[in-house]
């Protein structure tokens, strides 16, 4: 890593923040086509690394850092996908065929199914070539370290690292990014998070490392209503001596707490807030978002900019997302994303197609290979239930402090062997699976709103 290039990169990022403001008076067009203008902005090498494989991280178990570990504990579902590899292709329009692009292989998990490492390889036209090795470390289920290494042709070399700290509630409090200068780790970026008593993130502040000290870059200050819905976000940049207003986002919701509108305003040179852009959202009867219309403000009127259309299957999985651009008189399709899911509603594949005007100009595709497993939920749910004898020869008695509605039984590989066994609100009952082979099984017990999972052993 060249230190001077790092300084130039940071300076470029800061200048782009300034440019996005100054350019407003000339073009009045938001730099980002989404409901958050700069929310969660982190201009670092991770964004470059993950620009293509970001969708993979959304799917991998154990990598959803948006949820604290305590929130993950409270999730009822215990059937999870364990990814074996992910392949990505690009559409070669010259020969009209799919060509290899990259793949994620050698995925390794710990005993709690947290992903601990994977290897990224790129296709050089004739063979797969190592690109990155990424290794994760955990503490109590939270990711505390992320190490990126790059292949030098013969061995893995350190490249970039992330260290994450958490508060007592399991929320991310500090993230530190460092780069490898060839001999030691050097500071690059650090981010601080602050939360209210309801674990809503109320402040996000980022700093860059210059020479021998941290310097402020930008921050976001958020407020929420009584329903813990985000209502206002103030975005500020550091002037060198004080925080300076840049943008603010205002959110409105319907009676179902669905987001209806986001208004983005820019702080002008005359110290007043001026309209910048707005997003309007629509939903279906199942509260799935079906549309998102983004408009820009042109001094005295709103003009269309971008439109998103979302389509869902019968299980409320998003199977299609269409992005349209306004050409001045009508909408033109820009991107279409098509997704497929397996019987358990786990993502199997994604395909993107890109248009320039009416012409299809390219595309990319990803396919996720995985197997499913059933995990045992923490005693948070299971503390009030007893199963005995366990082990047994196939007959078990189940006792619960609350009435049981039904049960399901799975193998460790996620295969359901008994489903929808009605228990008629009983507190105690017997099950007989003595016809099953010896081994470990997982039993899922439905009791009111709780879903309780336990291991049982047939000997």
C-alpha cells in the first residue's frame, strides 16, 4: 500500500463531498439514487473489494452486522443455509454468452456456523487465479476481526484489516480499518457509533488518519419517533475546525410504520434548507415494497429521476427488481434483477441485465451453492421445555410450561422427517420416531409466538 496514494484517496473523497454540494447549484441532481443520500458512507478499500461480491455478504450466514448478536438470538427461524461456493458470471455481448468472472470457494465455518474464512478467485480467461483470502474472528457470535490478504503469486500477503468493538447490548460501537505497509499495520479509517436506550443508532462519526493523528471527516445525527422509526437524519462534514451542515433527510410513515416518503434537503450558502430530492414508496397488501419513485428538485418543481418496481412470489420473496431512468418524457428500463429461491426460501441465484436506452448492453449473474442445516436456538427460548428420556430408542416425552401447538422434526442436514404434528395445546405429550435410524435429530416446537428448538438422540 502506497501511503501517498492513501492520502490522495482520502483527499479525493473529501473533495467529492464538497463537490456534491457545490454542484447542486448547477445541476440540482442528487449524487445517489436511493433513499439515503450519504447514510453509512464509508469510502474505504472494503467497498472496492466488495463492489461485485457485496450480494454474497448479504446472503452468508453470520455476516449480517446490521443485527446485533442479541437480535440474532431472538430470531425464531433455525433452518439456515450453509454456503459451499458462489460463482459469478458476466455477459459477453460480443459473443452473446456468459463468461466466468469470479468465484468464492473454500468457505469454512466454526461449530456455531459462523463463516470464518473464504477465498476469492478471478477468471483470467483460461483458469482460476487467487485474488483474496478473507478471515473472520468472533467473540460471543459477533465479528470482531476481518483480515483481507492478497495473493502475490506464491503466497498470501496482508492487505487490509478491520477490528470491531461492541457495547453491552451487542451493538457495534467502534470500527477500525488499517492497511498493511509491508512491515506493520497502519491506521486508515475509524468509525464511532452511538445508540439510544432502544438501541437505535443516533450518531455515526467517521475519521481518517493523517500523518500521526485522526481527523474528522463526516457524521450523521439521527432522531426517532415513539415507534422507533427514523424521522430525521442530519449529515455534516468537518470544515477543519467545526461541523458544517450538508444535508438532512426527513422520513414519514403510514399507520403500519411503512416508510412513505423521504425528503432530502441541502444546506445552502444562505444558511437555509433547500429541497434536493425526494423518494416516495408504495406497498402491497403484504406490506412488501412494490415501488420507489425518486424525484429531483429543479428550483420550483419536482422532476422524475429514477423509478424502482419490485415484484414478489407467493412466499413474499423479491423475485424481480426493475430500475427505470427518466429520459425527459418517459421511463426507460436501466437494470433488471431476477432472483430465484429454493423450497426453504433461501436465495439460489441472481441475474442482472443492463440497458443503455433501448439497447441491452450487459449483465452479470451469481449462483449460490449451499446445503441447509438446522441449528439449536439458545436457551433464551428453550429454558421452559423438557424432553426425556434423551437419548432414547425413539420415544420421547415432551413437557412445556406453555401449551404446544405443533412440532416438526429435522435431520441435521435440514431434511424434515415429521411435519405439522398437531398437539392440541397440550402441556405434555409423547412422540414416537423409533422407525428412524440412530443419530441426532432436531425437534422444532411451536408454542404461541415462540419457536423452540432442541436436539434429540436416537440410540
